[in-house]
C-alpha cells in the first residue's frame, strides 16, 4: 500500500564509506539530512527524545579505517593516537593506554554501562561535550585531528571547546583521532611523581551523566611542590574547561593546608556550572571545589582511597 | 534461620519459569504479535488541566491505513474505570485533569502511521489553573478539579487525652516528613494484544494483577457480557501494584472491536512515565511525646497525600497509612488525621507497601529523634513501646496472634551488623577522612490482605487431568515474584508430588477460578490455605480411585512422586497417567477439588483494618561521602517474622527486591513534577538503583516460628521488604553525620560539607 506519508515513513539510507575523505564528502553532498553514526548510543536517545531529527541518511563510520586504532604515534614522539571510533570498552581495557594515560581508563570506566560502552566511542563521547571524556582529555592537553575540505587539520581540544562555549558551534569536520602528547604520558620510572585522578559525581552511582566531573594531572618536584598541573572540570550541560586560575594558584607551590584552602576558594569561584532543574548550583560548585582540592591533597600525600569512591588504581 | 542457599539445602529449587526468563526465551504478553494486527496508540492531553472545546478525528480517519480513531462517544458502555470507584475516564469528554488523560485512540497498520494519525487529530483545549500542591489544593481558595471540592478522602483515628499526654511528656519531637513520587519501573511497560474472535468473543492478552477484575471492568466499558471476554494476564514483566488498575486494556479492546482486527498496544517508557501510576507522595507532620522512661505518651500525625485526579485505590492507601502511622507501638493517646487531595499532578495509585512506606518512614524517624533526646539506645526505646503478642492491632482491632514483634526485635539486637555500632573502625580513615560511616535500624509491622469491608475472596482448584498431570489452577498472576515456583514447591512438599507431575495454570479467566487479586501480600498465604483445605479431599479422592483400580485398601496407599505408592515401602504401584486412564475407562467422575473462602479479617467495623501482620526489623550500614554528600549502603540485615518459608528463593527475592525498591525510595527515585508536567520523563533522569547501589551485603533472618495451633500459616512478605530500609538509612546517616533526614530521596546537598585541610 502506498502511503501519502511515504517519505516520513521510509527507513533511512545508510552509507558506508571506507575512508575519512569519502565520509566527509558524503556529509558535504547530502548536507543537514545526513548524520555520522558510529556507536549511535547518544544519538538514539536524542532521536527518541526529539532533541535531534531522525536522519534520512546515516553515514556509518565503523568501516572507516583511519578512525580506528589506538597506540603510540611513533617510537620517537612518545605521544599516542586514539582513533575516534575506539570504543569506551576498548579504552577501559587497553593495557598500554592504561599505563601511558590512566586518566582515559578512569574516565571510561565511569561512563554509562557495559553494554553501552561496547558500542559508544571515545570520539562520540568527547564531541558530545557534556560526557566525561572531554574533561579527562582536557587535563591531558589532547588535540583533535579533523577531516574537512582542507584535508586533515589538527587543533587543541581546548580551542574547539572554547569555540563551542562562545557559541561558534559545529564540528569543523569529521573527527579522525584524538592525539595525546608525550608530555602528559605517565613516566615509566617507578619513583616518578606524576599523579592523576578522575572524579565523577552523578545523581546515581553508575550509568549516569556527570553532575560534576574533575580531572587532575599533576607533577610534583622533589620537594613536593607542584611542578606542573592541569585541572579540568565539567558536568551537567556545561562545556568542560580547564581551571586556569586554580592551576596558576598552585603552580610552583607546596600544596599545604593553607594552599589547599585557597585552591578550594578559587575553584568555587572559577567553576561555572549551567542551570539544571534537578541539581542546585551551589552544590555543584562545592562538589567541584571539594573534589579538586581533595584530589590534590591526596596526590601530594600518602595516596590511598580517592575522594569519589573505591580504589583509584591510577593514583 | 539465616536464609540463604546453604541453609535452604534441598529446598533451594530452580524456578520452573527461571530458564525462560534468564535466556530471554520466554515470551511475555507484550511480545505477542499476529499477522493481521493493527497498532494502537492513545492521544493524551498536553495540558495538566483544561476544558476540551472540540475534538476532530476526521483527518486521522481519512488517512489510508488508519482503521479507527475513537473518542468518548465511541464507548458503548461505561466510559470510566477504577477498581474501587470507577471515575477514571477511558476518554475524557469535556475536561482533562492530568497530562496522562486520554482523549482519543487510533488503530493503524504501522506504529509510524499510528503516530502520524495521532498528530492529525485536532483537539481544542481551554487551559485551566493547575492545582499542583496537595496542601494548597484543599484550601478554600484553590481552583477546583471537581464541584464537590478537592478533598478526595479523609480518615482519622483517635483515642486518649492527647493534650494531657503532651503536657506530661518529658520530650516532644515535631517533624514534617516528605516522600517521593516513586515509580514502579517494571521492566515490561504496559501493553497487550487484543484479539476479536469469530465467535464474537474478545481476548485481551494483557498483564494485570486480577484478571477477573479486568474482565468485569472491560465488560462494563464495552457493554459486553463477561462471558464474552477472556483475559489472559500472565506472565508479567513486573507490576508492584502498577498494573492492578486497567491501563491500555480499554483502548485495545475498543479498537479491536471497532476494527474487527487484532490490536497491539505497548507503551513506550515515556508514555508509561506520563500515564502510569506512581506511589502517592505524602507529607506527614508528626508530634510525638515520651515520658522520662521512654514511654510514648502522645502521638499526633497529620498526613496529606497527593492523589492526582482520579480515585484508583487512593482511599485504601490512605486508610493503610492511617493504620501504619500508628504502627507497632503502644501509646497513651493518639490523634491521627489523614487526607488525600485531588491535584492535576501525575496519577497516584497502589504500590508495593501501599502507604506503609511513607507512614513508617515518618514514624520510625520520630522514634529515632526521641531516642536521641532521651539519650537512649534507639532499639531499646522501641522495645519499651512495642505491642505485645496479645495486644490489639494499631486501630485497636483484634489481630492474629504471633510472637513476631518480639522475635524480630531480638534478632536484630543480636545481629553482627547491629553489634558493629560500637566498633571504632567504623570511624573514617586517615586517607579519606571525608567518608563517614553509620548504622541505623527500623521496625516494621505490615498488614496483609485487603482489610475489613473489602471483598477479599480466595480459592483454587486441583484436578487430575486426563493426561495424568496434577493441575493446580489459581486466579493469581506471575509477575516475577516467583508465584509458580512457590505453588509448585507447596504441591511437592504438601502432597509428595514430583515437579514433573504438576501443571500450574494461572492467568486466564477462561480456565482458572477467581482466587481474588494478586496484591496486598496475599497470594502465597491464600495458596497455602487453599492447598491445606484441598489436601484431604483431593488426596482422599486420588487414593480412593487408586484403591478401586488396584484392589488394595486406600490406607495402604500413599501419594508420591510419579504416582500412587505403597504406604509401607514407597514402591510405585501406579503412575498418575494410569490412574487417570483407569478413571476414564470406568467412566468415573474426573477427580477435581475446588475451594473458595475469604482472606481472614478482624471482627471490627472499621474499613481496611488488617488482621494478619508480618513483622520486620532492618539494620543498615551506610557510608556518607561528605565531599559529595552521597550515601552508599554497605550492609543490610533484615529480620523477618512471617511464618513458614514456603520457597526460600522467593522469600529472599522478595526481601532483597523490596529493599532495593526502598533503596531507590531513599536515595535516587523521584518522579519530579513542575506545574503538572513531569520533569523526569524517562529512565535517564528517573533513577532506579543499579547493581552498584546494591553492591553491599544483604543478610536475611527468616523467623518461621508461629504460636502452637496457628491456623493461618505463612504471612505475607511481598511488601514487607520495601518498607523498613528507608528509615533505617535515615538514622544511619544521622549516626554518620549528625544530620537528620526528613525528606526522601536524600538530597546530597544536605550532607555535603566544605572540606577542611587542617
């Protein structure tokens, strides 16, 4: 039977490009009616909720070779490249990645639930802006490798998030990979004093988006002073950001009680959550400040249990 | 007895329906399809409160592939439903009173087409002021949902001189408690398949907790004799009270009859949240006084329940709360007033615990606060005030005597978890000083059965079928609680049958007797009673028939696994199939026994008063993270006195499952509304506990002992586990943090502290 509503009732066309260049070209040709789909876990919730239109064309990214793979860029550089369609389950269980950048695993283990992590990708989570991965990647000075008309373009994650925050929205292309710098890689030597921590608070203990998340990546010198530090935070609908004032406050100083008290106050002021009908702003500021300051307190002290819950193998 | 796999020994049996459920092979009723079926959808009001000025379905009806678009004028019979009081419109005629209200329904060839057809229906509304606060709803100046006013139901219970009691009190605690709009969150949302037969009959394959009640109500709506309606209602993917009332059935039935084709409806989770029942949110104000020795001298309670727009079982829930805000204690004087108010909020209705969860949260909170003022151990304060075994019930009514009250008190007092309270290791560690631990407890006395003045029939049937199977037929439902397993276990243990000898028939009004509803913690008790009544007659008939067939005296024979056995040595003499065949050959009457009786009630003239009670004591350990204010439950101990354990797995499942619902009630679950609209529209914001929330241990002590000569056997446990955990958590949080929780779910902001680094 032919329906007058045929167009509306039709299943979407599914395109299966094999290269990033082809995928991007398809998107350009079809336009706004096309949607890139990798894991599709977030998209399907948006379609169901009516937050995004159900696309007439889906561009399946799972066959694009450049988008997969996870490992060192090359032997000399020491940095890593994570293909955009690497699943969160892979991020969670990749031994080499865990040794080099434990923050990625720490963030991945807090996202969604096992069945979702088997499908959801690191690229999709990072580009959602409000998941947990962007916060962790910010604390690692990550860069995004885009495919667009100009070919491939590399830009710092923080630059892209800054543009998003300014309302200059839209991805400047197809995300191919996330690059992690050698400078943020965990030292191989056992007495190294780099510490990292990822803390997430949701309205439930698991399978829940973040109300607040905080990532800490700190290097202490021989005297215990902060040699280098990156603190990022997100949660709710805010776009995650580095806490630059907080970082500046503690850099070069000994994280003693007085400094941690100061740090707490600075984070309370600097962390800028968006309105949320279910969670108060004061609570979220206090949570961010508590978690950030307590994480540095733990990183500088004896270690042990993390401020969130349970064992934190990366600290 | 600590109840677990080890202590249960050979009684720990694999559920007959377990394999199908864990492998996904079992087809639920909402999995059913027919080749020619239509998809039904319901158009619901976008407004919490409005007049309907015009409804026009002509554009929807004109769409090819759309076979029906029904409104109120298409209902041939009563355009209302409701178990207790039929005031819930199938389709609203001229006014909508909440955002789940139905105004039209369509049947179309595909789900997408049905969706488009809904969008093509034109409805003109004139919005009315929204009544979204039950306390304000009953003030004189509130907009009215009904000309008679917004008071749906009131109740009260009073005795003694309350003012004199307060005057004599050494300590008085006044507090207001609030409880959330909890959702049942069954995994299977409401739905069903509705099939018109060539013989003019209609079959509704749709979950419910009482098939005959659905049949009666559908008969009333359709103006069709009950005999022409068949309700097939099990298996069910969870209900917890939420599917007891009709939900999609009227629409499916009307659409099927209007189109002459099978119609399937299955609510999305979104629609289930919007239209489905929730636990009545309650605000409970209490003022309670004790003397210097800790005797409760005066107790005042005022309960306001948020009814939503229609009755459902709201009056019965309020009556239950009226009884349970008094609960398990003795008082010098009591003064209870309760009111349930109509609002334009979501639809409240029955939910596991039935008003007891809210009442006990408040009452136990009072006891804990009073204990702190007295400087007394909170469990000792309870002991001093507990009703004794021979005491009347909360409403002064005679109740069945058990020693349960004292037994669960003793069990908890002696538990390892409760003993840890004085352990210094409970205090927080030096590496994470923000983690604080505490232990709390609560006491529960929970009534079962529907109560005085409400028809509460019970019964069942046993039959030796022609194929030699022993068929047990009951009008009860399997919604995950393990009813089939419990019934099978009773047949095995009471009669000596093997599991393979038995066929359980439930959930089909064409073939089962009316056993009353599968609600109010009553089904296992009533199956046990039924089998006890039928054991003599049915077993006797089997042995008599075997005696004739075998030519041996009946007293030399015994029922056993596989067939009739020699009483003296257990040797198999004749299997049940041979016995059935010999009956058929001799043209004897089939062997069949049926029983019918009613749930026992208290001999008082007070509607809803209960006669059979179960008792529970709950201890819980929590860990509060003061950086985040979040609470984790790390250990639970449940002492339960409810008579014999019929099915160890089922019993444990009820207590663990119930406590998991209580955990959500305490920590995460609330269907938040704003101006009559749900803010939490799906399971991404309405949060049931995950396995992480439930990672702590759960120990259950099942106290089976009953007084000599007890006639009633197993008491209900279906709801009990869902009641006590929340107040126990609140007290444990107080012990950890020094902060009192009076509103659920617990707001982490209340428990959060600015961390100090010195």
